[in-house]
């Protein structure tokens, strides 16, 4: 019984380590995507003033 618990503990620790490694890679990819998106948004909205309000106060 002790060996089974030890094996389960080892498997859980291995799974946790693998998951943390995977999450680090996912976080790195998302960070790169966010930086690229931020840079592209900064370039595309450079010539447009007013924040892109389409309708203004013409209602009412």
C-alpha cells in the first residue's frame, strides 16, 4: 500500500511539473501575441483621431 501511495505521489508531482512547464510556454506565447497586437494597434490607430466614435451625439 505504501508503494502505491509513493507511486501516486511521484505521478502527481511529475504531472504538476509538466503542467507548470506547459503553462510557462503558453504564457510566453500569449505574451508575444499581446506585444505584437499592441504594436499593430499602435501603428494602425496613429492617423485616426477621436477614438473612432462613429455616431457621436446625433441621437435624440
